[in-house]
C-alpha cells in the first residue's frame, strides 16, 4: 500500500496539460510514487513517520504550485495599491513600554542559511563579527542582557536546517551552563525538483545535500508546530513570538513594539523600514483587491518592476522582523488556513542540471491574522549581512559593541552608514579576509568603490568619497597608515595624496 495514498490518485486525475514542458507519462503522474520510494529508504520507523509528515507538507505546497501554474494567472497590477495610513504605524507613535509583557515573549532566530553568496559552506551565523564573537554569540548576549536587566525569562529558539545544525550546536554548546534557555529545532528538508519533469531526482534520503534544500523561512510555522515547540511555548505561558533572521544584527527585542501588539490585540505585526536604491529586492506591503498582503519582487510582472521598485509609490520594504501571537498561530495551523505565497527558485547544479526549489515566505502569513499591520521602524533595526560589503561595515569602527548589540559610533556625523561597493575580487569570504590585513577606519567615509585586485594594509583611514581601481592583471596595495580623503586611486595616480609611503605594485 503506498505511503502517500492521498497524493497518487489526486495527481493521476490531473490532465497532463499541467506539465506543458514534460512528457505526459512523467511529471505529476508519478510524484507520489517517487516520494513513496524515498520514504521506504528511511530504515528507522520513527524517522520514517517524521519524513512522511514533512513530505505531506511538501505535497501541499507542490499541489498549490501546480494549481497556480495551471491557471497561468499573473498578478493583476491594476488591483495593486499602496497600503493605507492606518495599516502601517510610525514607530514614533508607539507607547512607552514596561517589562511585564516580556514574560510572555519568546525569540526565534531563523538560522538555516549557509551564506553561499559569500562563498561559505557552513552556517553564516558562525561567522565572526567583532571581538572574535559570531552572530550567534551576539544573539545570546542580547537575550542574556535583556533577561538580566528586565528580570525576565525570555527563551531563545534557533531554527536550523540540515545545512547549519552542526555549526549551530557547536557554538551554543558553550552556553549550556549559562542562564539563557536555548532551544534548537530543524526546519523541513524538501527534495529539489528537476526542472523539466518536476520530479525529485533524489533516489534515497541518504543522498547528499545537492538533492535537498531547506524550504525558506516560511517553513518556520509548520516546523514549530510539527516539532512540538509551539505547544511547549504555550504550556509555558508564552503568547508572543519575535521572529527575525540571524544575520540581521539590528533585530533586537523592542518592548515598545511588544506592548503595542498586546494593547492593539494584533495577531501579527511586520516591521518595515524606508526603501533605498539598494532595497529593490525586498518585499513590500500592499492592498490587493481589498486584501492586505505582502508582495515579493518575484511575484511582480516584469513590465511593472519599475513601478514596484519606485520609492515614491512603495516607500517601505519588509525587514522580516515579525511579531506573532502564538495562540492565533496555533488556530490558523490547526484550521489548515496557512497558505503562504510560493516562490519557485531556480538553481543550477554543478553537474549542469537545472532544478527548482519551492520556497515559502514567512511574511506572507500576514493575510491570515486578525488586525495585522506594519510598523515603520528606524533603519537601525535592519542591519543584515548578505555580502562581504555588509561584513566590512559591521566589522569596522563604524559600530561599537554593547551587550551583543551593534550601535553606530557616536563620532559618526550622520546616522546612516556609508555606501560600499566591492568588486568580484572581494565576493567570497576567503578573498575578503585575504585582502584586508585590518579593516580600515571609516567613521568619516561617505562612499567607497573598490575595483580589481586591491589589498589593504593596517591603520588605513578612508574619508569622504574614495574610489580605488586596480588595472586588469595588476595588484594594488594600499600601504599601512595611509589616509585617503575624497580621492580616486588608480595605477596612473601620483600617490603624493597618501600621507605615508607610496603604493606598491606587484
């Protein structure tokens, strides 16, 4: 008897037109059978039961993806409008808050990312930021400081993936005898699908990482429920959950937002912040045909991308700092109402095969909760590290460390960070570290562009606008102690502008 008995008949009733790019004998006609084979490759009965539960969730997403693909319904841009004033509340209007509500709060960090865009093979949160402290170290320090100063007991939850579990457990192990309560749980592991057939190409569950993927931060809701963590939190008297990405160093607990959520009886609050030119990929809150929802850039028809990117019409974007009422979350899940937006993420494997990952977006849950709205927060609550230029900022003297929180240096004249653009030579973390003997002093920097094979020495000071260009095939070294202010540095430049030694070409 097939383990996925509900999926196979349902898919077989479908006509092959749902798969225009695949032979009629393939595709959805055999998805249940393929998952059935994978389940039978799990030797332990208990582990098999958990795997089947995961795959049933996967089939729910897969089924909706096929249905949406069959309809071929694009977003009707004429139904899209910016949110109304009452749907996004200014942070400055929030009430002052005490600490009583903190006793009902838990904090969850989404910690499943590998940092592959930075050339990392392990958890990005294991990367050192300042003073030999990793992202996870800073997060633990923040929670410990909160509990000590507010005399409360806020637990820390870390949602890992099969990619990051080992690194995460290694770091948090040293906090075993510390007062902060740390709970880790794994999010789902879904099979990557071959793009032409929409079938898993994994043949058994023991196959390597290339055949599986963690299905995005939207999976946190079902993973919380399936792991039993949601019920344990409710049994402990917790009512609210603050969710953020582990690589967002600005996402700390804010009692004012928590107090507002409790007083307004909101079941879901999304933190948004002002959009800049660098934030065009971030989702934004909209009204769509009378429904308040999140719109991601991947959902926008190409001909309307310019309108979507415009900060004049859509002024804010989602920071993925989310506040959720736990009782409401359990109601939505048990009523099977959680239908998150699905993003089809194409990937190319090392062997040349094209696959897709069906991922869900955590913020799209906003449409399922009562009195849900956004809060327009200061930019300081959004300090993510997505690439090496971001890492340069947070490792520099632009920020000082206080109880695990990065705070902008008081000597910085303006409260916004400089714009930093590093060439492909700095894209991978190994290349980045090799090219900086020491992170430059950038408190007075406005803009930095570095192009080519450039290496920085120690005690370098950058001020104003600095552009450094190494010619193709040549290496440019910025010597120790050099001060560059409002300068263009290139191979043809007389280095008398550098208040130290001359640049060295190798």
